[in-house]
C-alpha cells in the first residue's frame, strides 16, 4: 500500500524538489499537488525537467481540507504563514510535514518578531517535532507533525550538535553562512537578477536572520547552550548550496583527529552525514541529501565547515527523510540521489 | 566649453553605461539625468559602482522640455515608445541621440508590427540618422538626430557590411546570435532569475526579433541586399556580451586572408573594429567599445564571428562615439575603455 | 544474474557519469574500474560526490585483458586512441561499448585526418555498431560492439535524422553548436581556466571538428544525404550541456505543426526524446538522458533546436541505454535520472 | 617628463592589470615589460583585451639589471621568490614596487615558514615599506622600495586598522575571507577548472595562509595588537573580488553609527575607501581601486565587511597608488577606474 501524499505548494523550489524525489520514491503516491496560480497546468509546464516523467497537474488547494481523509501525509511547501492556516484543519490521521517556518518556534512572540506576522495557530505548534533527522531521529519515528528545519539551520546545527552534546563550547560561536540564489525562491527579484547576482557576493540580514531562533531553540534541546551566537548570512553567485564556516572556541585544546572521532561517534547512524578530509565543497553535495563536514583546528580553536544542498538536505530531502521514519521505512528510501562530477 | 548633456532614463543599464562614460568624458558635462521612479535619489544609490565618483541625483523628466534651451545634446535611454513622445518637443538646437528603437525604422507599419505599438511621431523619424558609426560616419558628423542601433543589429551589421558593400553574398544568410543577460535590462524578470539563468542556454523570439527590420533596412543602404535573412537570438548565461556567428555563402570561393583584407580595407578608419586571429571572444571586449571580428572559410562558405559588449558598442559606447562625431571631436574621445584580463 | 562490468578509464567525466549511473543500475555490477594515474585510490577520492556510496577503488588497467573471461561488458571511457589497443584483445564473449572516437569511423584515412593518429585496429572497426540508440535501436539489440556517438554528433543527428529520413533537406545545412566546459574533460587546461572561461563565449575548430565525419557517415545510413554541412562548435560559460541550432532549408514549405508531427512519428518509441514547445533549454536536460527538441519555421526555413547533457545523453547515459538493449533490458533501466529545477 | 617604468612579470594577472592601468596613466611610460615564456610576443597576444591599444612586446628579463639606469621605477609582478633575486641588483636610483610576498615580512624565519623557501636577500628587506597606502601614506611618499600588500591582507587590514588604532578590540578576531578565482593566477590548475569551480565553494589553507604574518606584523605597527587572529580563506565561484567578514568583539558596546564615524574619521583622506550602507558587494568594486566597507553591530559585537577587487586594490591598483605617492602625484592619478553596473 503506497503512502498517499498531498503537496501543498508545488510550484516553488521546495515543491519542485519534493516532486523530483517523491515521483521516484518506491512507497509514495502523490494524490495531488497544489499551486493556486498554476492550477490546471501540467506540473511539467512549470518544472520542465519533469516533462515526460509525470502527467500530474496542479490543482487549487482544496477548500475543505477537513475532508481529506484518504491522504496519509501532507507536505507544506508554501510561503511562511500559510501552513498555519491549513495544517490544523486536516483530519487527525493525516501526518504533516511543513517545510516553512510556521511551526518551528514554540514561542509565539519570537515567531512574530522574526516572521513579521502573528501566529494564528500557536496551540497546534506543540504537536510539531523539529525535523532535524540526525538529532531527533527517535522522536521523529513516532511523530505525527514535523516542522522541517530551515536550510541555514540544518547546516549550522549539524556542525554544532556534537560540540553542544559534549558540552565543549566556550565563548561566542560565529557562524559565517553562505547560500546559493535558489534560497531566495522561484520568483524573480532584484537580489536574484542574473546580470548582477552572477558577479556578486554580499552579506544580508545581519544578526537578524529568522533561522537564528530555531538554531538556539534546538541547541538547547541538544545540550548545554549558553553561548552567544553571531550568525551572518551571505549570498553566493551560484544556484545551489549552503556552506557554513563555524568558528568555535573550545574549553580545551583539540586535535583534528579528536574532533573527527567525536563527530564520527555522534553521527554513527547517520548515513547522510559524511566527514571529509579538508574542506567540504558545495560542489560535492549539490542535488543530494548529504551534509559534508570538515574541520580545522589550532589550539582551542575549532572551525567546523559544513556543506549541504539547500533545497535537498536543507528542505525537501530532509522532509522525505522524516517521512520515511514516520512511516517505518529506512530513512534512505528514495533518497539515494547521487551527486555529479562535475 | 563643455557639451551640456541631458540623459533621459538614467536608471537602466543603458543609462548606467552612459553615466560611466560621460562622467569621465573630457568635453561632456551632465546637466541632468532623469529616472522617474528614483527621482530625488543619488545616482550612486542606484549605480553603486559610482559611489564617491558623482554627486548627481536623479530628477523627474522635466514637464516642459520645450524650454531646455541650455542643453546641447539629449540622450534617450528609455524603454521603447517613450522617446517618441519627448524628443520631437525639444528645442531645435538640442541634438538628440536615442538608444531605443523609436526612430530606427522609417516605415511606421514595420515599426508597429515589431514594437507592438503605433508610432506617434513618424514625421520626426526622417530627421534621424542611423547611428552605426562605422558605416555612416560622414553623415553622422553633420547629423542632429541619431537613432542609435540595437545591440544585435550592431553585431550583425558590422559582420555583414563589408560583404554587402562588395556585393559578395549569394543565398540566404544565417545569423546565430547570443546575448548576455544584461540585454534584458535592469529589471528582474523570470528569464533573468539567477538560479535558472546561470545554467541555461536557449533560443528566443525566433525569426521575429525587433532588430531584424533595422538590419535589413541598413543593409539595403550599404549595398545590394536581396538575400533571405535567418536571424536567431539566444540567451547566454553570462552578464555581458553579444556573439554573432554569421553564416554566408559567397558568390565565389574565398580564402580567409582575402576576407581579412577586405574587412581591413573596409574598416581602415575604424579604430573600434579589431580583426582577430581565430575566433573573437566576448571576454576580450567586455566593458569596451570594441567590436572584434574573426573568420572561418571553406570554399564559398564564409563564417564571420563578431563579439561586442552589448551595453557599450551595442548601446552607450556607440552613442558617445556618435556624440563625438556630431560635436567635431575625435570619435575615440572618452571611449578608451580598456578591457580586462581576466 | 547481474551484468559484470569493467570500466576502462574511470577518472574522467565520462567515467564519472558511468559510475554514477551504473552504481544504481539494478542489473549491473561493476567488476573493476581502471584509472592508471589514480590506481589504488578510492573512487570517492576522485569523484567526491560518490563518498559513502561506493567502496570501489581504481586499479591499473589489467595487463592481460585476454584473460577477462568473467566480464560481460567492457566500457571504454579513455582518451581517443587507447581503446583501439585494448578492446580487440578482449575475449570474444565480452561485449564492448567505447565512448571514445576510436571505432566510430569506418574509413581509416578519415580517422587519421580527424584524430591526428593512425588507426591500429581498423579491421576490428567493422564489428562496431554506431550507438545512436534512437536511429539504430534494432541493430544495437543484437550488437556485440558499440561505438558510442560523440556528444555534438548526438545533438546534431537527433535533430537531423527525421528530416534526412524523409528526404526533406535541400541546400546546405548549418549547425551552430555550443558546449559546456565539461566537454573539455576533467583535466585543467587554459580554455577551461575559470577566471576567463566564466565570462567567455567563442568559436573553436571551425569546419574541422572531429565529430563532423561521424555525423555525415551516419546521416548517409539514415537516408539521402548529399548536402553541404557547415558545422561550427562554440564554448559556453557553463559546466554542462550542448545546444545545437540547426538551420535547414526544406524542399517545400513547412508549418511548425507538421515538423512536430514528423518528429513525433519518428521518435514514437524514443522515451528520451522530448518535443518541447518553443525552444529547449540546457537547464531542463542537465544531468539527464533526455534530448529536448524544439522548432521554428518560416516558409521553407526550418530551425531545429536540440539540447542534451553532453556527459549523459552525449556520453555515459547513451552508453548505458545501449547496454540495456544489448542485454535485453528496457532501454530506460537505470536511466530515470530526473533533472532539477533549478 | 614621464616616469620610466619597467615591469618584471607582465604575463600574469598582476601584470595584466598593471599594463591596463599604466598604459593610460598620464605620467607613466612603460620602458619594457618582461615575460620569459612569452618573450617576443606582442603583449596583446597574451592580454587580448589590449589589442589595438599597445604595440608593446614582451622581452626576456634583462640579464644585467645593474645597468638599468634609465628606469625610474620597477614593478615586480613575478611569482613569489623571484623579485628577491633581481630587485637588490637594480641601480640605487630605481624605485621598486614588489607585488609579490618577497619583501613584506621582516623576519626571515617567518618568511621561510610561510613561503616554503629561504629568503636570499633579507638584508634588502629593511629598505622596504609596507605599501598599504591608507595606513602608511606619509612614509610611502618618501619611500624608495615598496612591498605591496597581499590581496587578503589588504581587505583584512583596511577593515581592522581603525579598530586597532583606537585600541578597541578584545578577544580573538575572526576573519572569514573569500576570493574569486583570479586570485589563483593566470595558469590553469585543478582548483580553477571551470566545470568544477563554477559550482564550488570551499575553504582552503585553514589557519596557514601566507598573508597571516603580514597582517599581524602590520597590525602591530598600527596600534596595540595582542589578539588571536583566526584567519580563514575560501574560494568563490566568480572571477574577481575579495569579500572579508571580520568578526570583532569590542571592549565596549558600539552602535553602527559610532563605528561608521570612527572609520569615516580614520579614512578621511582616503578617497578609495568608501563606507557603504548595509553590506558592500564585490559587484560594486570589481575592476576598481575602491575598498567598500560596511558594518553590522550588536552589543559589543562588531562585524566589519570589506570588499575589494583582488587584482586592483589588492594588487596592481594599490601598487600604482603607491607609485603616485612616491613620485609626488595625487594618489588618484590614473586610478579613476569606474566600475560597471552590471
């Protein structure tokens, strides 16, 4: 029996990657995919990569979602602020995986501050498990609602989790994060205008990126976290990938080999975390669900480098990883998306 | 006495390049530069490359252009369809250089067909000289109104002019032209959305590009032109540059050395046309006013390759070249913009 | 029983893509992969995208290939001139798929002229079937040796085959072809030096590209071909993809709808050929085995646009498509490589 | 009387930019330019951007440099380790500007450790003034020998100098620096191979970049510097530009407006330092001699962002800025290289 899946918001890049993955997932069946402004169009008219691969058409989001009793799991890949209106109305047996920021933060005030809108379903938020698979694997297995992590949050948390779990961090932590242009979504905008973006590199949202509170909230659930977090996002002139350089000062000196051993141990069950020699490179993870991690050390200074594909491990891939766990499947199912060289 | 210059439409890429060039032109003084939606803003707020270089601010286009008697020359770098409303109202002594397509075509019907609007000042059109400097140099010297060529038209005409002048072409001519993304202008749009454009190459406007009629009109003024023109435009994943591959069948066999000699002769006075060994490369002309031309031959087949910067030789640079001629200056004045390696 | 596969030449981009595809092919088992200069290294040290996915190590090419009796199929992804020394020595039951140009041309003189070396195994050449799957499907099914087409040849032939088969072409045909930088292979070279290549577009090997003779040889086997072929290759500032603009003059006028119908008919059995509205775009075929084809028409002028991934449909993907046919499998097996948006 | 200039090492990117600038410098005359492997070739055969602009040809480096008494100033744009063999032999009246790392470090052991070779002319080093124009302007005016700063060092020092001069830094300073591919020089290499580099971002030389000691040496000359410097270099998939994100913890809280005022004051005489709103962007400084600086603050955390063109302000432009000062000219002479939008 396939898992019957609804995708709310299928025309953006998150939806695009959900479709790419779920169309080849051996246990998934896409019941419908919504895209209000493209309703009626073939999915392959929008995602032309899928021409010949699917006959699916976009539909308008159903008005009466309470009646969707034949759906097993609903993915939300809508802009922030929309899932909170729909998800709570779904029948109880429908599992939910939300790729937006709507249900990541437990504090309504923090949400309002970072997302610029009031939360209209904060009571429902407590049902949601934060879907960073590698740190929350067991609780995800029995979860019914997943708040899928932000892309920057994923890259940052996977680099910090072992250090926080081992209570090694002293002093402030600095995260210098860089993202490709697909992080801005599928709609054309001045900051993704090709003539300029292709020769640009710049910082944005200094200190104020909306992923900061989910990072800090999750770090506190992993271990002792009382450090100052300096989090800075930058724009890369490339389509896909996030690279985070995470600057830590530890409570004691550390050799690279020790750092590696600690991470190896922490991620023993985590197929999608790969520890690499030297620096990772976004080139080696693009279009895949891998998070590559490397290290540099000097005395008490440890720099952790992480690289992910922002749309896969940072969004749709991790969402499907969580789907797999929630439905009792191997977490790798449908996610053996091999990268390419070049 | 400097030449007093007005720029109508200074916030787009044509305006941007006019500003870059004219700010350093030894005989030009920019009286004002308009940009209705940025009126009041510093020019360097929009063109941040110019920060520290100019204190100019954008103004709204003056309502009463009839009164602009202290201006010597007005450049129009507005979207198609706007110069035709303003330019005819300027005082008689104001010279005009229009970078848009408004005054290039002598036939109002052809204009309407290719630009999707009626021409409202077709009578004024006859005042305009087509500003392809290399073929119309003498008439430009005494012109008062210039219709500056389109970027594709420039790259195509410079490759074909010597062949048409020498009446060598038989059979249809095929122009496979490719442009960088800045050709689409400064406004963000789906076709210049970085995540997709940076890995794209595609054809557009097959057979129907609006530069076709100005190419054919000008070829007829250069010599005998009765050939079929197959003109195809493509989009390159790079910001700047046009490359045209021009496939000709000649009335007789030709060696590369003969082609080169013919072009050398035709462009003897044309500093900005450079004949190169092998293929030109948009890399070597970017940000400059040069048009690089190369050849390949086999029997009666001659392929002419031309490369220009679409915004300089294809727009603002050629416009200033024409300004120089109209005001009795060396055509190179202010245009020794050296390219870079890399 | 899996198909036991040897890969000769696994460190280049052709080998890289063969590995990516064959590691997930449900009926393939890679017995060994050679790379003389990387012998002993993990495959994932060179193709870091494959880290965690395979434990394979490169070996030196076996000295005694005559003894490889446990291999079912050998792929050659070596530089031109090397497969001809090895392939003929393999045991008779080993099927061969050569991605290089060694066995594509039946005329030793033509080979010598285009590849700059003598052919040392021209007798063996007659065993080889030209592996353009869509035109040679039936003969490939029973073939033992495949000369896999060149990337430019694939893009060109798929655009021309229906027209030649229907004997529609009059006059010369012009192919303006453009390739991404991965077409130059995995070794760094001046023409792929990033600082320059990233802002370059230029023509190369005018009239003399080594894919020309295989195109003409194959066209003659498809139908009546007596036309002059003007074939021009250009370099794109992007990693992957080939786009060909193919300019045809037909014996009669044609509407786009007729062209489309003819191609639809010709490619009825060809899953990997997709006919698109408007222009294809390399963006939509990257990393896939698809060839997207579009049209523009005017009178007797027909322009066919084709887009492929040079390393997949233009090399490793088509090679596996042929493997599937030779071993009685569905040609799509292991090749449902979905592209991505973006 | 023009300044007679010799350029040792004119075929690399440093030489390329020196030529571009000096060919248009109103007081410079290039006496000769060397490039041993291109001796005899036209400069414009190598730097094809300069075709039509100069008739200069490369020569072999003169054997008897002691006799170069008609030269006023020698630039060295050679690989590290070569200037130290030649510069000390020049006649005393020849001023020297070395773009390599040979004469930046006063400690021979530190040099040997970071450059992997012994210093053969450490006695001559004391003649050299470190050519960071903005901090050493007065001493440069009377200098005869300039060690021109490294590109990363320039971007870092200009961001830190006002803070060190005001003795505001507490705790470690983290510099997350990113460079375009032209920083690797004009020779093709695996790390600049376009198919991979165009989709890459990675860290390299962690903690060990050779610019670290010159940064620390210079900071000590500017003020109190006892902080730990964590310096990390990364590779950007773009040709030109350096962006540094400099993370500082101050001894007291600071508002952005105060930071700005302090920098404004410090750089009051420095035309080429531009303080921008928000983040700088390498796009706005490319091909120019500007260093754009922006800020973000939170409590005692100050992040300084700097952006330069690595080949201009980070190499050839700053070298000419120093030339101007040494010869009593306005430091802007020949350096009004306006950037472009886009």
